C-alpha cells in the first residue's frame, strides 16, 4: 500500500508544479486533461473568469473506441472542434500531473492535428 501512496503523492507534487506555472487567460485558455481507468475527459478553462469554455468526455459516448488511447484521440479531436466553434485557436496544455506519453500524448497530438495550437 505504501507504493500506491507514494505514487499518488508524486503525481500531486507534479500537478502543483505544473499549476504554479500554467494559467489560462482569455487569449490562451488552459486545456486540462483527466484520464481515469475507463474514461477520458478534457476541458478548456479561462482561469481569470473561473469558467469552463469547452468540455468533452467519453462518459456515455458511443463509438469512441475500444481502448483508452483511442478514446483519448477521439476526445482530442472533439475538443479541438468545439474550441474552433467557440473561436479558440491557442491554448496552454495542462497534463494534470500525468506524464506526457501514451494517452495524454495521443490526446495532445489529436488536438494539434485538428487545429489547436499549444
């Protein structure tokens, strides 16, 4: 059980370090990512207004893919489409304490291909 507690504590430390530097503004809102064991979600947040501008999740979505990497790619593309409809083209990426590989990287690459800049 100690290894699990250490893993959670290390993720929280990474999350605090990232959030100390990454701030969403009206010109460049923050794209934050959350990956659970079954679902992937992403939201674009304006930290000055404390408002969520765009939100996408795989909870209840049909045809998103079999594995979490496919779901992450779908979420990346959909969040970029919704961001374009709200006239957002540039964001700052908040990986939420996760390492930038695997599912988080798949989401980021998919969002970049769909037109988001970060």
